[in-house]
């Protein structure tokens, strides 16, 4: 196998919740959103690599970091073997000629005050007309700029180009706007195109044609795609390899066909189970993840999917706040809340790392027995992860076992981050 065109190694992108010294001082310190938290993968030249996951899992943050809109907090990424994690302005300028991005919303990506011709010609004036033979830039005249814009409009099937050259974005349909964005990208003849949900804002009637058109452009210009989507059906159609992301981490990565045929990670199985089947005679029972996606400011310990996983193990990373989440969910039932009133309110509890506790009066034996009975309805893996329940100096304390080391493992022809393997 040849050297990768683009390579990510333990990429981390964190965003501060509080900006400025005063906000950090008054707001609670240097608290950060872990948008991307240790992601590694590589793109081979000419392939379509898909990043798939729910909204908020970090897909678009990786795209924005790649084109220099966001900056990496840690780790590295390389383009053609050169480290471009923290490029200077000159390096970033030339990097953007080689790596271009298709944004999710074509209407927001185009200025309503600029015509189609102005939107594309500005790119050509800044970076020059790209030579078809050598790909080198040259200082263009106004006539050369207009000819280059016409050529780009022809390439993205906006014909006749003279008709679209003077059009404003609000005079175009959604599909035509996306083709203008594609033309602006192709004007630089990039090597890598980052397609960030390129179909999300398009009508269903034109999505299939736009997908086919993206593949046509790939074959015509020898492009490499980083294709970002939350739609597994789309990824199956267009991607050679895919990586499934969850809360800033890649949980499974491998050939698209193999992952669809035999998903390994429980989260991948849940995503595939959520795809509707249009045949009413082929109904199936869906076992979807329970609860909500956890907070990216304080991500779960161990496997980040374990609080919602139907097959979680006692060593997956259970901690004190998981106990509080269980009690809070249980007390949504008024009968349970009434029976277990001595354990609440939830604000009386505190949780830190592997421990959770609350103050008790007297011996606390009644509260301990009540907690034991409540835990009888908890998931088995949560119960078995508890090391001990103790009464210490007027406090009821619950201590969890330390989680097992979680590392990506090679399972057949893919990489899976799960303790089941």
C-alpha cells in the first residue's frame, strides 16, 4: 500500500466554555468541550473515506480543523507526509489550494450580495488560474478570469455559463447553489475535497443526482473525498471505507461493505437498526440506545457509549455520575420516588470519578438497604461494576471498580474500540 495522502494521528480539538481570564475565574475554571478527543485515521489517494455519526460527534470539527478554520489542541495531521497541524499563513494559504471544503448549507456559503461570477472569480483572482497540465497558478487578466469561470460553470453543468454568471444566489435552486459551491471548489483543482453533509440541505428529488455527480467529478479530476454524513444509507452508496464516530471518538472503522454486512460495535449496530425498511412485511424489533448523548464537556469514563449500550460490561467505565443518572431516571416514576424518598433529592448527592455519595443521619442503615433495593432494577453491568457500598463518617458512599484499559483493536479487516473484543 502506498503512503497515505492525508493522515491523522491522535487528533484532539477542544473548545473553551469560558473565554477570557475573568470568565474563567467566575465561571469555573478552564472547562473545555471535548469535540474531538484522540482520532486517528488515514486517507489513501483516490478513495472516498466517510465519517459517520450523530450530530455533535465531532465530524464537522475534523473538517474545520483540516481546512484551518479550527485549530488542533493536540495530536498531528499530515498532508503528503508533511506535518500541517499548526501551519503558518503561507503554508495554510497553499494548503487550502489542495484541500477544499463543500459546506453543508450552500445558501449560507454564498454571499447574497455577490453574483455567481463574482463568487467564483474572487477565488481565481486570489489563487490564480489553475493550469490543466501542471496545476500551477498564474496571474490572470480579467478576460482570463471570465474564461476560467465559464469553464468551471460548464464543468458543474450550469449551462449556458453566460446565463448563470450574472445570477444572484437567491435566483437559484438548492441544487444549483450547491453546484456553484462545487465550481468554486473545483476552480483550484484540489487534491482533497472535504464534503461536509453536502446533501443535507437539498430536496430528496435531487440528492441521488448530486451523489452521482460528485462521483463523476471524482473520476474526472482524480479527487480524494473526506465524506461527512449522518446518513448510513448514503455512506454505503458512496464510500470505500467508513469510520463510525461517537462523542469525539472513532468506535469502528473499516471497509464500508464489511461494516454494513457485519457491524461489530454496539453503536454501529444501533445506527444500522435505526434505518427504516420500506417493506411492511419485513418488520423487526429495534433495540435502540437508551437515554441521551452524554455531555461533551464531561465525557463518560472508559467507553463513551457505555451509559447507553445494551451489552455494556462491568469494566466499561461505570462511575459515580452513572449512579446519579440511574437514580434520577428511576425517580421520574412518582411511585418509585415516593418509596425511595429517603435517598433523595438528587441535589443531595455528589459524584466524583469512581465515587458517589450523600450525607445521612444516624447509622444510615435504612438508606443503605433502600439503595440496595433500588439497584436491583439497575442494569446488571452497573450493579456488577460497584466495588462496595459503605457508610463512612455520616456518609453513604458508593465506590465503583476501575475501568479496563480501552484501546482500538484490529478485528479482521477493521478497527474496533470496544471491550467485547
